[in-house]
């Protein structure tokens, strides 16, 4: 069977040159919540490396949606910087996408400028902070913020948006019975829990019009007891299909409750805390990090078994994401009926991996799954330890080697 990998694929009004997408893994390259030269250079390198589309990660639709101080916040004053970025991506022949979302309760007043808001009131141990449940009369304006961000993305030259409805962020907090304890029309039954997502998608599709592709990242499972499972998430997928989304990106996990279900492998706690500047957080995470962030074994294409169930049940284009590191497995996934594949860590390790796959049928990237890139992402820019300019301290080298030896 001839490989589909380097054939074009269409999502709504957008056609990509091949079936690869750089997934929206948080880069942590936006000091001051604005695009930087580092962000531009990284995405340009991925575009030059042959990707069909590269996705800028996790842009907050409002200031209250920020969970990191090095995260994009969509607002008019950053449009010129984003336009430079999209121009650089387009010059290399790739499409430019941007992920839009709101972190919900996954923030702190020092970052988002207010008491964090979510589907329900409570206490977020991971920030740690108290959280205020959004009032029903605030939700239409929050949904409109997503629509405004789509319009800003168009103005900045992006070809597509990816709405983040997974991983335990705001839309996901409304969807999941674990985080939605509301007693009004936005809580209780799944139909009620989908209402906020419906409001967001109505605004997004209206703003996207006929010239912007709309992808939605969603959970197939929340990854912990009491979270969403396939019976409910399949209904969410069907609702998104009805809403007019052009493709679904099938993921899973909650950053607050099951972070390694999203990424797999082990979190290098010493590396993570090494870059933290807050002394009490540094020592707190060092003491209880292994308990707060339990490891989940990595295997190639770790979401594929669940994703195939969605492929069998849905007609909407589906994008597979999760643990793709080789040409062989990517070809297998595409042959299983997925329209495209997303990768992140493979392209951090090797921005030119797509071009190498074109040249080598058995190409495999050199990512060794230590997750060092993710560990430092919470404090400074995401980077693969194999490409560091500085020398790592011996204790971090030892930790990384130990994790990689397990894999």
C-alpha cells in the first residue's frame, strides 16, 4: 500500500501539503504573554523541517485564562508579532495554526490577575489556590472571548484554530463530572455539562466563517477514576461533529489529576524543581512530586486503541496524537483511517523529522522519553536536553539517564 503521509489533506477551507501537524505542546516562549523571536525561530524551524502545519500552543482567550507567565494571551497589541510568526511559517511552505483555550482553575492570582475561575468553586491543590465557579450570566461573554480570539487569529495570519476542550482546562472542567458540581442548567447530566462547550463552538464557528479551519482537541478519557470515559466522550465527539468542527484531535488526561496520562512516561522531578524560582514550591514539589505526578508507562501510539473506536463511530476527520516517533507507526495510523497525525516531542528533538521521513522509510526520531523538555517547560522554555548549549548539573544528568534506561 502506498503511503498517504506525503499526500495533501483538507480540513474545511484549509488544505495541508502533507498529513503532519506539530501539535500544540506548550512552548513557554512568550515572556510578557507576547510572541518572542524564540517562538518564531522554533516554529520556522519546524515549518522548514517539512511539517504540513505547525500549531502555536495554548493561547489564552482572556487574561483570566492564563496559567503560565510565559504563555500567549490573545489581544490586539500582539497581532504584529504574531503576523511576523505566521509570515515566517508560510514562507517555509507550511500552514499556521493556533490553539485557543482558557485554563479555568489551573492558575493563580499572581499569573491571571484575579481569583481563578472554573466550572465550580473549590480549592485547586496544584496552584494552590481557591477557585470561584463562574456564574451562569458570565458564560456568554466567556464564550464570546473565544470568538474574538478566532478573529484575532485571522488578523494575525493564522490558517486554523484549535479549540482546547480537553486536558482538564475550562471547557473540559465543564464537561467532566469530576470538576463540574454545578446545580444549574450547566451541571448534572451530560447534556447540561456540554452547554458551555456548545456556546463556545457557536461563537467559534460564527467567527471562523468560510476561511478558517476549526479543529477541536478533546479527551477520549480523563484518565482517572470519576472522570469521563468513552461512553460520554463519544457523545461529546458527536456533538462537536454536529457543531460544524472540521476535525477532532483525540487526546486524554487531566493536567491537574493525571498529567502523565496525557504525555506518558515519568516526570523528572529533580529537573522540574531545578528551574523553579519559588523556594517553597521547589521544595514542596521535590518532596511530594512523585505522588502528585505518578508515572504512566510510555508506548508508541499510546492512544491508538481508544482512537480506533472513535474512528469506527464517526465520519468527521480525525487527527491522531500521542506517542508517534517513527515513520512505520505513522503510516500504520494513517492506514487505519485517520486523516492526519500530530507530534510534539519528536519535533522538539528533531525539527526536520518530517523531511527525514520523506527520505527514509524506516525513519525514527531520537527522542528517548525522559520528559526533561516538559519538566523545564513550567519555568523556562521547552527544549530537548540533547540540544542544550549549557552543561547540565550532574544530578540532572543522572536523573535523565536513569529514566531513559527504563524506557
